[in-house]
C-alpha cells in the first residue's frame, strides 16, 4: 500500500535514498531536510517494511516536482516506482497542480508514465536553489521531463 510518510519513516527514507545518492544518481537528503519536508513524502509499504519512497514538492503556481523517488535495490522492477509516481500525480491533482516535472537520469522510466522532455531553462528559476548542494553543480546532466495533468 502507498500512504503519506510519517516521522517514523525517516530512517527508511534515508536508507532507501542512500545508495543512489552515493553513486551520484540522485541528490542526498540530510536528516534536517527530511524532517522539514516529511509532508512531501509518500511511502510504499508491504508488511512491516518500506520498499520505496517518493516526494511531491510544490514549486510555484501550478507546478510541482517529483523528487527523491527511490526503490529498494532488491525490489526493483515490481511496479513500485510507477505506482509511487502515479500516487504523487493524484496528490498533485488534488492540490490543483497543473504540471509536474522531474529532473532525472531515468528519463525512459518517466516517459512510460506519460512525461515528456522539456528544456531545463523553461522551469521556474527558484527550483535551482537545491542544486548548489549537488556535487555536479553547475554542470547538471540530468534530464528535465514534465507531465500536464
Ligand atoms: C527509476 C526507478 C524509480 C524505477 O522503479 P521500479 O519500481 O523499478 O520501476 P517499475 O517496476 O515501476 O517500472 C515501470 C516501467 O519502467 C521501466 N523502467 C524501470 N526502471 C527503468 C529505467 N531505469 N530505465 C528505463 N526504464 C525503466 C520498467 O521496465 C517498466 O516497464 P514496463 O511497464 O514496460 O514493464 C528505480 O530504478 C529507482 O529507484 N532508481 C534510482 C533512483 C532514481 O533514478 N529516481 C528517479 C529520479 S528522482
């Protein structure tokens, strides 16, 4: 089942993101950052365990970002990633968000859900505030994709 995250999920969220962040495949999230933004997160839970996490971050008028989407490495290819993205899109609709974007190295995964590539320059300026924390800044090689709801 997918549900909104609680403070109790924070250790699992951090552990799920960690291997990808260590390989530079996504931004790491500090504990402080996770506490401040826990209401953005949803988790996929089975039994007593969290198997995947995703965040919907509101960016600007009508637009939000899916961030920190990560599935436990031993639970890939089971449909969990796409289920979490669809849950975030439903959440976005309920908030009257009109467009959801993502910055990613896994463009093909998002294209299967209906996202399409856009020029990063077309995204609101303020989304780049977190990029200064990225080891690759300012040479970002992630792809930007967007979906209209
Ligand atoms: C990308 C990621 C979320 C996919 O999660 P997943 O649970 O394995 O994906 P699903 O099982 O829902 O896959 C859905 C479809 O996408 C495809 N897919 C999954 N990962 C893919 C990838 N990296 N590249 C291309 N296609 C991919 C699957 O084959 C599947 O296709 P199908 O419907 O034709 O069978 C997961 O690999 C992950 O956590 N990656 C690391 C972090 C990351 O890159 N996050 C995204 C940016 S924030």
